[in-house]
C-alpha cells in the first residue's frame, strides 16, 4: 500500500540550504563573532548594535524576516525623505 501524501516536505528537502544561503549564514556568524564588524555594520546601516545583532542572528537562523523588516524600514525612510522634498516644490 503506498504511503499517503501529506503535503509535507521530505527530510532532505527540509534541511537543504542553498550555497548562497550558506555563504550568507557564514557571513552572519563572522559578523556576530566580532564586535568591530558589528559596529561597522551599525554605523553603515544607521542601526544600533542590538538591531545589528538581532538582524544577523535572524540571518544565521535562516529566517527571512530580518531582511524583510530591514527592507520595509528602509523603504519607509526613503518615502519620508521624499515627502518633504515634494512639499517644498
């Protein structure tokens, strides 16, 4: 009797990590291991150290929410910067 399809991924599919994702996670681990790199990321991204640590911890864990939250935050900041310029015209 064939096994019933449950719609779940196989074990191999669940643990697969693409090479680019593995590189991103490695970079996150390196950044988290060095406070100097964390400080550089914080200054370049306009974030606090705890924000950088949280973002890179999420990246290391493999969750995409960290990237989505940062992208949305940056879009909101850009929108806010453009609005005063439009009002000055």
